[in-house]
């Protein structure tokens, strides 16, 4: 008798899950994430800032709404070869 009750409960749980899938067009999640364009208001990244002698320092740039809120050094000054290019591809002069 006890096993029959447990079996019925398990069957009801499985059936409710399957009905939920059918109601949601066989998708576990909706398309909410796909429909929204994500534009972060707050983000940060690192950038190498170099002078004419190719002496560079890495800085952490904190941006909010497209405006640089802070620029903090995260390394010491490094002397690079004359043909060195930042491999992170941060070639833009704008910080944010």
C-alpha cells in the first residue's frame, strides 16, 4: 500500500513536468535571454598605456554608462620592443 502511494506521487510529478513542457512549447526556458539585448552599464577591463619610448603600464579601467570612472595601475612600467603591440587588441584611444 505504501509503495503504491509513492508510485502514484512519482507518476503525478512526472506527468506535471511533461504537461509543463508541452505548455511551454517543449522548451525548458523561454526566449527571454535571446530577446533582450544586453548592454552592461558597469564593466571594467585592462589596457596597456604606452609612451613614445614604448614604455608601458597596464591599467584597470572602470567604466559606467560609457564614462571612465577610474583608471588604476595594475603593473609596473615595462619596456617593450619597438614593434610590440598589445595582444588584447585594445587599440582604441578611448577608454570606455
